[in-house]
């Protein structure tokens, strides 16, 4: 008897769907627990990585009705997500490629505009500080969401002692040509391009040798200090009137005459 019932149920389920679902009472009784009997993938996806689509909504809240009684039971994303710039985008599924795993994103390599719906600041920084990076798409660098690339994937360091961790001491990715740094920046990083200044200062016997490049050329690249910024005027007014520039007697900061 039990066996007979099982066969009956199996038969009913395997009947053509048209027959099964035109039975209004059966369609009305369709519950969230039934779906998995015929659809295995969506429930498995949701169980694994459904995120808020697992915890905040059910199958039937998204899929109202079922074919053939209801021909189109695929929801529009904006029936639940509205009132934010991000939700005005077209083709939600081009990035959220599987609605049952909404945070597993597929990002093409040429995306910029859609990122700005949430990250305006970075877009503004790139526009206000024009560089080659401004011409690149966000996802040319950020190939996966929230992943940050290494500069050295695309660039060779200025010398062979410099590593990825150094780049950020002088550069920011979204304004790479605005070069700012602090006093602790090692002089040998500057020396990568200014070997003459570096070698002169290293060979000098003056107290300036103890100072880093960045301690004198403060904060911004190409800033040149005046001797008086640190020494005021250590000599008599008479002498300074006769020899107005410090260099006349002291040569240069990197190579002081002592
Ligand atoms: C008895 C088996 C069965 C059950 C139970 C069932 N479905 Fe289906 N479902 C099907 C079949 C077969 C199709 C294909 C129908 C068609 O293309 O006309 C389908 C189609 C769909 C579609 C696709 C519609 C489209 O346009 O591609 C969705 C969505 C869907 N079902 C969701 C659900 C949900 C949600 C549940 C549970 C509430 C569920 N189904 C329960 C068999 C079932
Ligand atoms: C947040 C809304 C949402 C939830 C919750 C949801 N779905 Fe879907 N589902 C969709 C959308 C949107 C599509 C259409 C995807 C497409 O066009 O590629 C879809 C497609 C489907 C399809 C047809 C295509 C396929 O992947 O086989 C089935 C079947 C389906 N869902 C079943 C389910 C089941 C079963 C559940 C519950 C375990 C469920 N869905 C939960 C939104 C949802
Ligand atoms: C029936 C309502 C409903 C539909 C339709 C729906 N969502 Fe959602 N979705 C929600 C709710 C509720 C949440 C949780 C609250 C929130 O983040 O707004 C959510 C959250 C999300 C999240 C964040 C997930 C997380 O775990 O934080 C993403 C991404 C998302 N939805 C994308 C989509 C996309 C893309 C579509 C269309 C394919 C869609 N949703 C359709 C109701 C829906
Ligand atoms: C160009 C790719 C792209 C497109 C197109 C896209 N999204 Fe998103 N979406 C994202 C990214 C990236 C996130 C951030 C994910 C995270 O925080 O992990 C996101 C997050 C979300 C979230 C959750 C967080 C939040 O603050 O809202 C929802 C909901 C969402 N998208 C819905 C949608 C809807 C609805 C559409 C279509 C109207 C859409 N998305 C189109 C890329 C996209
Ligand atoms: C995905 C590859 C990629 C990554 C990652 C990348 N860049 Fe670039 N960058 C380029 C390309 C391509 C150019 C243009 C050709 C060139 O100058 O090498 C460029 C140019 C530059 C320029 C010169 C800009 C101009 O307009 O002249 C600087 C400075 C720069 N990058 C610094 C950096 C720094 C610092 C990082 C890390 C924070 C970084 N880049 C990360 C690809 C990349
Ligand atoms: C040339 C590669 C490159 C491009 C193009 C790029 N980024 Fe970045 N982004 C980075 C790097 C590297 C970091 C890490 C911080 C740094 O080095 O300045 C970063 C950091 C971020 C952060 C973390 C917060 C912050 O500002 O540090 C966000 C958000 C971000 N980028 C979004 C974007 C968006 C949106 C775009 C497109 C408008 C974009 N990025 C274009 C390389 C890039
Ligand atoms: C729906 C809103 C949304 C969209 C669209 C979005 N993001 Fe995000 N993004 C976030 C959130 C939320 C975080 C997490 C912030 C955090 O953890 O500090 C984040 C984090 C990031 C981070 C890492 C920040 C860090 O501090 O390490 C990067 C890089 C990033 N996003 C780049 C992008 C790029 C590139 C795009 C376009 C493909 C994009 N985002 C689209 C919301 C979004
Ligand atoms: C001590 C500061 C400093 C450090 C550290 C530094 N840079 Fe630079 N970088 C500069 C300066 C200054 C320039 C601009 C020279 C000019 O005006 O032409 C520059 C220019 C560049 C350029 C443009 C092309 C070129 O070679 O002139 C790229 C690319 C670059 N840096 C990448 C990097 C990378 C990658 C790192 C980390 C490995 C890094 N930089 C570390 C100061 C630094
Ligand atoms: C990537 C190579 C590079 C690095 C690294 C670099 N510079 Fe330069 N620097 C240059 C170039 C190129 C110039 C322009 C030379 C010119 O105009 O003749 C320059 C010019 C200067 C000038 C001269 C400005 C003027 O008016 O003559 C000073 C001062 C300077 N850099 C200091 C530094 C300091 C300090 C560091 C380390 C924090 C540093 N540089 C790192 C490439 C670099
Ligand atoms: C950023 C600050 C700064 C700048 C700019 C600067 N100096 Fe100095 N200088 C110092 C410091 C600090 C000492 C060491 C003082 C001490 O230890 O008594 C010093 C020492 C000296 C000494 C004594 C050297 C010795 O070995 O006894 C002379 C001479 C001197 N500076 C001349 C100059 C001249 C000329 C210039 C401009 C070309 C200049 N300085 C620019 C900070 C600076
Ligand atoms: C004590 C302060 C001081 C220190 C330390 C210092 N400089 Fe200078 N630098 C100056 C001053 C002042 C000038 C302007 C020329 C002069 O009067 O000597 C200058 C000029 C320059 C110039 C442009 C003219 C030239 O000589 O090429 C460059 C480039 C430069 N410095 C790079 C560096 C580098 C790289 C370092 C570290 C190795 C460094 N400086 C260390 C004070 C300093
Ligand atoms: C006419 C030559 C001459 C000129 C010009 C000159 N100095 Fe000197 N300076 C000297 C001599 C010689 C000494 C060493 C004797 C002494 O301590 O007075 C000296 C010493 C110094 C010392 C070291 C003082 C100490 O206590 O160790 C500093 C710092 C200094 N000069 C800075 C400057 C600055 C800054 C200028 C430009 C504003 C300048 N000098 C212009 C000749 C000159």
C-alpha cells in the first residue's frame, strides 16, 4: 500500500507540468519547501552564499506564482531595491550574475561609472589630479571588488632596493603625480633618482649629513628650502650686506664648506 502511494506521488510529479499546475489547489499550496524537489541548484546556491537573499527573503517572495499559471515569475530587482543611485543602474545581473548568491560579483575589466554610485570620492580624486591613471577603468586595477592591487604588478621600482611597501610613502594610487611624503622617508629612496645629491651628502663631513633629504625638502616633491628657514641669519648685518648669499662662502647644502 505504502509503495503504491509512493508510485502515485511520483507519477503525479512526473505528469506534465501543465496538468500539475493548472490544478489551482496544488499551485496555491506550493510552499518554499517544495521548490527543492524540482529545482536543486537555486536552493543549494542560496544555502551556500545567499547572504541577505537567504535570511531576509524567501523563494516565494521573489518568485510569486509559478508557470504555467503565472507565466513570468522572475522579479525585477528594483521591485525591492529602489531610491539609491546604485539601483538606477541597468543590467543588475551583469555584475550580480546569480541572484541566489547576490554578493558573488562578476566584474568586467572596463567598469568605472557604476563604481562611482558608491565611491564618489575616488572618482573625484582621479579627475582633479589628472594622470594616466585617470584614463584607466577602476576595474583595470580593482579586478575583484574591494581588492587592492600592488603597484609593482605594473611598474618597476625606481631602484632595486625599493619594494611595494615604499610606494605609498610618496604616491597615492588615485593621484600618483602628486608626490607628498614625510620626514621619515629614507634618503636612499630619493637617491634612486638623485644619485649626485645623495652621493655628495653621504660623503660630506658636515652635520647636514645626519639629516634626511625629506627633513630639508619637506613634504612635497621639488620643494627647496632657504638656509634661513633653519638658521635665520647667523652673521652680522654688515657681512650679509657685503655677501648676500650664503652659498658664496658655504657652497651648497649638500656639500658645505666647513
Ligand atoms: C513539481 C516540480 C516543480 C516544483 C515543486 C517547483 N517547480 Fe519551478 N519549475 C518547474 C518546471 C518544470 C519549470 C519549467 C516550466 C516552464 O518553463 O514552463 C519551472 C520553472 C520555474 C521558474 C522559471 C521560470 C522561467 O521563466 O524561467 C522559476 C523561477 C521557478 N520554477 C521557481 C520555483 C519555485 C520558487 C518553486 C517553489 C516555490 C518551484 N519553482 C517549485 C518545476 C517545479
Ligand atoms: C531575491 C530574489 C530571489 C530569491 C530569494 C530567489 N530567487 Fe530564484 N531567481 C531570481 C531571479 C531574479 C532569477 C532570474 C535569474 C536570471 O535571469 O538569470 C531567478 C531564477 C530562478 C530560477 C530559474 C533559473 C535557474 O537558475 O534555474 C529558478 C528555478 C529559481 N530562481 C528558483 C528559486 C528558488 C527555489 C529559490 C528559493 C530557494 C529562489 N529562486 C530564490 C530571484 C530570486
Ligand atoms: C523580493 C524582494 C527582493 C528582490 C526582488 C531582490 N532583492 Fe536583493 N535584497 C532584498 C532584501 C530584503 C535584502 C536585504 C536588505 C538590503 O540590503 O536591502 C537584499 C539584499 C541584496 C544584496 C546584498 C546582499 C547581502 O548579503 O548583503 C544584494 C547585492 C542584492 N540584494 C541584489 C539584488 C539583485 C541584483 C536583485 C535582482 C536580481 C535583487 N537583489 C532582487 C530583497 C530583494
Ligand atoms: C557594475 C557592476 C554592478 C551593477 C551593474 C550593479 N551592481 Fe549592485 N553592487 C555592485 C558592487 C561592486 C557592490 C558592492 C558589493 C559589496 O559591498 O561587497 C554592489 C552592491 C549592491 C547591493 C548591496 C549593498 C548596497 O549598499 O546596496 C545591492 C542591494 C545591489 N548592489 C543591488 C543592485 C541592483 C538592484 C542593481 C541594478 C539596478 C545593481 N546592484 C547593479 C556592483 C554592481
Ligand atoms: C593595473 C596596472 C597598474 C597599477 C596596479 C598601477 N599602475 Fe601606475 N600606471 C599604469 C599604466 C599603464 C601607466 C601609464 C604608463 C606608464 O607610465 O607606465 C601608469 C602610470 C603611472 C604614473 C605616471 C602617471 C602619468 O600620468 O605620467 C605613476 C606615477 C604611477 N603609474 C604610479 C603608480 C603607483 C604608485 C601605483 C600603486 C599605488 C600604480 N601606479 C599602480 C598602470 C598601473
Ligand atoms: C592604477 C590603479 C587604480 C585605479 C585605476 C583605481 N584604483 Fe582604487 N586603489 C588603487 C590602489 C593601489 C589603492 C590602495 C591605496 C593607495 O595605494 O593609494 C586603491 C584604493 C581604493 C579604495 C580604498 C579607499 C582609498 O581611497 O584608499 C577604493 C574605494 C578605490 N580604490 C576605488 C576606486 C575607484 C572607484 C576607482 C575608479 C574611479 C579606482 N579605485 C581606480 C588602485 C587603483
Ligand atoms: C553598492 C555600493 C558599492 C559599489 C557599487 C561599489 N562598492 Fe566598493 N565598497 C563598498 C563597500 C560598502 C565597501 C566596504 C568598505 C569597507 O569595508 O571599508 C567597499 C570597498 C571597496 C574597496 C576596498 C576598500 C578598502 O578600504 O580596502 C575597493 C578597492 C572598492 N570598494 C572598489 C570598488 C570598485 C572598483 C567598484 C566598481 C566595480 C566598487 N567598489 C563598487 C560599496 C560599493
Ligand atoms: C621617495 C619617493 C618615492 C617613492 C618611495 C616612490 N616614488 Fe615613484 N616617483 C617619485 C617621484 C618624485 C616621481 C616623479 C618624477 C618626475 O617628476 O618626473 C615618481 C615617478 C613615478 C612613476 C612615473 C614614471 C617614472 O618612473 O618617472 C612611476 C610609474 C612610479 N613613480 C612608480 C613608483 C612605484 C611603483 C613605487 C614603489 C615601488 C614608487 N614609485 C616609489 C617618488 C617616489
Ligand atoms: C622617480 C625619480 C625621482 C625620485 C624618486 C625623486 N625625485 Fe626629485 N626630481 C625628479 C625629477 C625628474 C626632478 C626634476 C629635475 C629637473 O627639473 O631638472 C626632480 C627635482 C627635484 C628637486 C629640485 C627642484 C628644483 O627646483 O630644482 C628637488 C629638491 C627634489 N627633486 C627632491 C627630491 C627628494 C627630497 C626626493 C625624495 C623624497 C626626491 N626628489 C625623489 C625625480 C625624482
Ligand atoms: C631644514 C633645516 C636646515 C636647512 C634648510 C639648512 N640647514 Fe644648515 N644645519 C641644519 C642643522 C639641523 C644643522 C646642525 C646643527 C647642529 O647640530 O648644531 C646645520 C648645520 C649647518 C652648518 C654647520 C655645519 C657643521 O658641520 O658644523 C652650516 C655651516 C650650515 N648648516 C649652513 C647651512 C646653509 C648654508 C644652508 C643653505 C644652503 C643650510 N645650512 C640649510 C639645518 C638646516
Ligand atoms: C640640510 C638641508 C638639505 C638636505 C639634508 C638635503 N638638501 Fe637638497 N637642497 C637643499 C638646499 C638648501 C638646496 C638649494 C641649493 C643650495 O643652496 O644648496 C637643495 C637643492 C637640492 C636639489 C636641486 C639642486 C641640485 O643640487 O640638484 C636637489 C635635486 C636636492 N636638493 C635633492 C636632495 C636629496 C636627494 C637629498 C638627500 C640625499 C637632499 N637634497 C638633502 C637642502 C638640503
Ligand atoms: C662671507 C662668508 C659667509 C657668508 C656669506 C655666510 N657665512 Fe655662515 N659662516 C661663515 C664662516 C666663516 C663661519 C664659521 C665661523 C663662525 O662660526 O662664524 C660660518 C658659520 C656658519 C654657521 C655655523 C654656526 C655655528 O654656530 O656653528 C651657520 C649655521 C652659518 N654660517 C649659516 C649661514 C647662513 C644661513 C648664511 C646665509 C644667510 C651664511 N652662513 C652666510 C661665513 C659665511
